[in-house]
C-alpha cells in the first residue's frame, strides 16, 4: 500500500472527521452525570466489599493467636 502525500493525508483526515456525529450539549451533560453517578455507586460498593474482606481476614488471623 502506497503512502499518501501529506496533502492527501490531511484531506482524508478531514473527510473522516466530517463523518463523526458529535453529541449535543444535552447528551454530553446527561452522559457525564450518569457516569459520575455510576462511579459513585461502584466506589461505595467496592469500599463495602473491601471492608468486609478486611474484617474477614482480621477474624481469620485472630484465630491463630
């Protein structure tokens, strides 16, 4: 496959970029809020799992004393 010239490359990039469907401001804000909510929920979940595992490991280690 032959390499395109720099001018041809720029034209191809512009052509491909024009095919991109950009989200509206409302869609971008809604999606960002949903991501923040999911990150918060998952953070709380993993903190809880971590705490339960820590308690379980401490209990197991205390049995050997």
